[in-house]
C-alpha cells in the first residue's frame, strides 16, 4: 500500500478529473518536516491551467478533499498538506509488508527482459585495483536490484587478458623473469616485470617493437607464447577468485577479451563490406561523424586488433547469446569515449540494439586528490584493504562482544560490508577520496551502522522470545508512525535505484531507516508487557525485514549478532 497512490486516487476522483494518475502521482511531494504532514500536493502547475493563484487553488482543493484515510487536510500557502490516519493506515502498511515478507518491494516491470552487465573486468597480471572494486560492487548491486525488479541478470566478467601489454609482459618475462618468483607471488612479480619493461623501454625503444611482435605471435597462436600467457592468466584468476569469494560475488560468465580473438574477423569483414573502414597511417579506422569523437581504431598497421575491436565482437556475441534488452557497461568514466565509439560503430553497421547499450560510468578513487596510477606505483591493493577492514572488525568484536559465536564470520561480514557500503553510498559519478579511516568507521552513515541496527532488531526479537506470525494492530505514537512511513517507501526506492542505476539511493535510504528506527527505539520501551507489545514486535520484525532485504540489494550480509 502506497500512500501516494491513495492520495492520487482521491485527488483524481474528487478534483483533478482530467489529469492522468501518473501525472498526479509525479506531482506529490514529501514535506521537509513531518509535522507539516505526511504528503504534500503543490498547486503551482495547476495555476496556469486554472488561471488562479496557487494559494487559492490549494485552499479550494483542501476544502474538497476527504477520505477516511486522512486525519487532516490543510492548505499552507501554495501547498495542500495531508496527514494520514496513522493507526488505520499504519495497520494496512505493516500488514501488507509482513504478509509479503521478502517479496516486499519486488516489482514485475522487468519480467521477461534480460539485462547483461559487463562488470569487474580486471586485467590479468596486474593487481586488482580499487577502480575494479567499484565496478564489481556497483555491478553486483545493480544486478541484484535488476532481479528484484523482475529482470533476468547476466553478470559478465570481461577479464582483460588480451592486448599489446601481454606481448610486452612476455618479452619482460623472457628477459628478466624468474619462474620460481612468479610461482610464489604471481601478480606481484608479473607486475614488477611489467613496470621494469616500461622503465627499460624509455632507454631502449626497440623493446616496444619486440613487445608488439610477441603480441602478434600470441594472436597467431604461437605455442610457447600461448603457454606462458595461459600460465599468467590461470595464476591471476586464482587471485581474483579469492577476492570474489570474500566479497561473496559470483559471475555468470568469465569470457574475457581473449575469448573474442577468433571472433573479430566477422566484425572486420562486416565493416569492410559496408565500406566503413578507412586507412589512416596504415591502420584501419572507422570515422565517426561526431567531431567530439575520434575515429575508432579497428586494426593496427601490423594487423593487430585493439580494445575496441574486441568490444565490438563481444557486443555482437552477447546480443546473439542473451538477446539482451539492455547491456550495461559498469566502467570508469575515463572510458566514456571508447564506449561512444563502440556504440556508434555498431549503429553504423545497422544494429538497432546498440541503442540499448549503456555505459554506466563512475568516479575514481583519489589519493591526496590525485588519480591512483598503477604505473607510477600510487596504487592501493584491494586485498590489503579488505584484510585491514576484517582485522579491525575483529578487534572491535573482541572489545565489545568477546563471547560472540562465529566471530570470524561476523568480522568478515562487517569488514567487507564496511567497504562495500562506503563505495555504494556515494553518488556513482563522484570521485571518492581514498581513506581507510573513513571506510572503516563503524558509526554514522556506514554499513556497520546499518548492520548493527539490524542486529539490534534481532536481539529484541530473541529477548521477546517470539516466533512468527506477527500481528500488527496499530500503534499511536509519532515515532512509530515515522518508522512506518519510512518502511512503506521501500518499493519506490528500489524502483528509483534501478531507474537511475544508483545503488546509492538504497544505501541512503537504509541509513535513514536505521536512524528512524533507532530514534523510535530511544523513545519507546519496546519490550514491556502491555497490549501493544505484539504490534511493537511486529514493527521491529518489519524493520528487520526491510533492512536485511535492502542490504542484500547492496551485496551485504546481515549478521544477527555483532
Ligand atoms: N579491463 C578493462 C580495464 O581494466 C575494463 C573492461 C571494461 N569492459 C569492457 N567491455 N571494455 O580498464
């Protein structure tokens, strides 16, 4: 039951007959201060049409509106403020929530539609960076939200395992590599070799040429080089999978760039056949009519393919394999031009589905205001961050709850949760200043704060010793009504988070919900033996259900004690 919907119906049937429900619904606002009312209807937009001043319209509307759901309707300036009858309305809201359980907030508008998400996609032989963390957790959350909206989601980890850099790495390994060292610390050692290559190449440019040649050999399937590449890849994947296990994230596909090595010719031929390929300094390019977008490089002068060539082949493959309704690329904003190029080229080839490809960019993690660069060594390793967060959570448990069962598991849920939440609560496009300290505060607007609130609900329910079913018969205090109104927003929040591809909307909502519950908890003795006890416990249960479902949409676990 949606309060806005009730108000919409009443407004439509009693005053705004000629407007559509969607229009009315979209106009309804939530007042800044709850003492003004639960909802407000602004009359500005009606003024032009009705040729009257908004305050006058508000007064007339307020005099006309009536419903058993409302306890007060009042014109304040250009607004009509509406207060709902909290007892009866609250009863309907909570009963509906409780009877739907985990289904509360679920939508059907995504039914029979498939969303493909290109996400995480780290590069082998390089450390898993904080940037890849963003793509991983944002992508995972969007996939979970998509499922909640009824879509089928396909999570693709498009591993960066192809390209000239692997030619360079192989040259470096052959010149300076030590197999034993690589076995002991694959990613660290390979990355060191890669950095050494760049260093040496500054003195000796012929190395670059060697690197290009050895990538060409890899593309042509040279046995020795392929075996080395495969070894590097297997070792890297092992390390990445440890991280995914910690984060609790699984993928539907690991088809990375190399998977498309034998699938690019088709794209090149299609472009050729439609006379879209031009030669520019020996390379093959597709010119794009937009002045702001440089030509898309398809083949280098030595015939080697490029990042864009592989993305073109991958898009075509995914459309055939999944017939997606939408393909999201969760990738940092520094690749905006690349995705514009890929999309334009596919459009030129006449593929209408290209319009459903969307780049979902996000900001960078900065270190002292500067971009973190792998080459310059200003890089922070996710593995270290995760470990530190879990250790801190464990310390905290030792201090506050030394007898906690499963302390290790809880520390993992809380430490990892802190990092996920810190990432998802900020608006996707903002850069985030990297600060372990901020990430690991377990107070304020943080993941652990919301998890802690959930644990509090569980401890209340344990103390009360109740088992389901819960019945809610209405509560008449103002604090509980605030909690109820907050809970009924959940379905709307889920929809909004999806439509804006913004997990941050859910993260912020959960902080608000936790705050509103904690303020109720501070004002009310929940476990006291009176007639309203079952209703209070039912409300606690409803809060728990929304918090755990919401945190789940962000990819976080909810320990029942911490
Ligand atoms: N591996 C790339 C990187 O780390 C990201 C790949 C993004 N996805 C894509 N389809 N291009 O920069």
